[in-house]
């Protein structure tokens, strides 16, 4: 049962439901061997090795308990690594109105002087938060307006909240006007509970990048065009 769980839960992508018979089931394992995830397979192999070797090391602590603890820790690290890979922070440099920048069509304006627009994509967890800090640290000069577009951020944890709060506070200390654009429901609730929304204020939340630019213009942070 344990071996079956290791094989089906780690490494192999099997059709569901899997064959009920023993030989057919293992035939399916062999057939789908090419779908194996090497990192998940390594965790499974290590867990299986612990199950086999641990009784020779200690009989006071059950081997399955050790295997589960080691597997959970390694799986957590792999999860954070994966989240860091699928998440990114990019500067919006294409002309406004272009699909690449994601701004509304019909504006036909190029990048506005003094306005820095960054888009965060993917889950905003530990690895992504570090990438976020590193990316924004490379901003050349001090922009008058910083717009963070978060339409593709579906989830955010405490490390992402902390990173965002740091950027908001540092930018405001430098005299930069900060806007959060297109927040999804989970990040919105998380930031509200953490008090970040109170810091940025209601005017700092916008439904689009274009709206943020208009508010910045109304506040005198951006020259009218």
C-alpha cells in the first residue's frame, strides 16, 4: 500500500481510474514511466529507501513516520522552488494600448516619463517575493509613480505581503506614489487583514493601469498629456 501510494502520488501521471488488477496496475506504471517528474521521483525513492533501511538503524522510531517527515520537508522545498520558477516580475515597456502591456486599447501613448509599471505574474510566495525585491531594486532612478499590476496573482502568503509592504514603505519614503492595480480576491483579503490596504489607502487601489495613471495625473505626480 505504501509503495503504491509513493508510485501514484509521486512522479507518475496516471490515467484515472487506474487499473484495479495488480499486473495491469504495474503495466500502467511502466507505460507512463515517461511522465515521471525527476524531483518527485527522487523524493519517492528516498522515502522508499528510508522505509527499507531505517529498521536497521532504530526500531524505537517507526520507519514510515521518518519517511513521511522527510518527504513532507523535501516536498515543501520543491513546492517553493516550483512557485519561484512559475512566478515572475516584469517591467511594462511596450507602448500603452498594446496587448503586451495589457493597457486598454485606444490610448496610443508611449511610456510616460516618471511612471514605472511592473506586472507580477503567478503565486506570490517565498521565492517569488525574493524575485520581486530583486527586480524592483534594479529600478534606475526614483520614479514619481510606481504601479504594480497584479491581475495574475491569485494567491499570496505572508512573505509576499511583507515584501510588498517593504516596497510600498520604501517608495513612499522616496516620495514615490504607489498604486496596486487589478488585485484579485485572495490577495485583496490578505492585504486587508495585514493592514497593507490601510497604509496604501483607497486611492492606491485601481481597476486598471490606465486608471492609476489618471489618478496620478490628478494628484499632480504626472504631467498631463
